[in-house]
């Protein structure tokens, strides 16, 4: 197994373990993301579009406002409206204004969108399992817990600079 220093062909070690961890995390996330995107792409949608569909499926029949979808995205998408436009063109989501506030648009997944997700559930689960096949469940639990701590700490700093 190659270390991140070897993989990136660095001549010097990282100045800190935190920096090494950050680079390793970013590099690994990119590789896992490409692996999952290759499975999702066969269905004609992007990873971000898949993420929106999963969020809307989880929201149920009432759907969610556009900004709420954006806040739940794994990878923040500044162009959430364009992303939803593309999904609506493919008839995977529908949008409606449901309040006096004309800026508030509710989005719902369509039956076509739900069917598409259903066809992707097993291939995505398999690809995820494949990505982490060399890591046991205890190590995965530790990894998730460690990443939760990092994310929580950074989110607190964003809220209270």
C-alpha cells in the first residue's frame, strides 16, 4: 500500500500530520467520488443530480424548498437552480411555488426520478462497498467518528468566526 507521500511523489514529508491527513482525505474523496460517479453516469445523470434526487426522495411527498436542498447537498452547488432545471427537463423533479413568498419554490421527486433512483440503489451500494472493501467495520466506524469531529469543529468555526 502506497502512502500519500509516495503516491504524490513528494520529496519531503508533510510539515504536520494534520496537513498529511487533509491531503489524504481530499485525494481519497476525489478517487471515491470518481468511482461512484462512474456508476451513476450510466444512468445519464451526474453525481450532484443523484444527490439532489436522494435528498428529495428522503423528503417525501411534501418535497423541500430549493435552499433547503442546497444546504443538504454533500458537495455545495452554487448553481442549485441550474441543477434543478436540468433535473426538471429530464422529468425527474417538479417545482411549484406554494406560498405568498414568490421566492420560495418547493421541489419534489417525480415517479420517474424515484424509479431511476431505485435502479441505482444496488449498483451504488455495491460501488460503495467495493470502495471500502479493504477497511473493516471497526475501522470504518472510527473513520466516520473522526470525520464527524473534523466537520463539526469546522462548522462551528463557520458559524462563530
